[in-house]
């Protein structure tokens, strides 16, 4: 996984975490769910990159 991909995945995860926290703070369940979905998407991307790296070795 390249450093750029890691940075993008981390940025997506942090953005999702921020959405989740702001949704929880304001009581906006839709925004909270959107944040959780964004975090899950970032986790899946990261896992996919790790799998690709494992096959390259």
C-alpha cells in the first residue's frame, strides 16, 4: 500500500469519524449513520490494499 493510499484512507476514516461525532452531538441520526458508513468504507479500502500487498510479496 503506498503512502498516498494510506493517507487517503486515513483521511476518509477521520472524516467519517468527524461526521459520526457531529451527528451524535447534534442528535442527527442520519449524519451519524453516514459517518459510520464512511468509516466502514475506509476500513474496507484499507483491507483491500493490504490483501493486494500480501499477493505482491
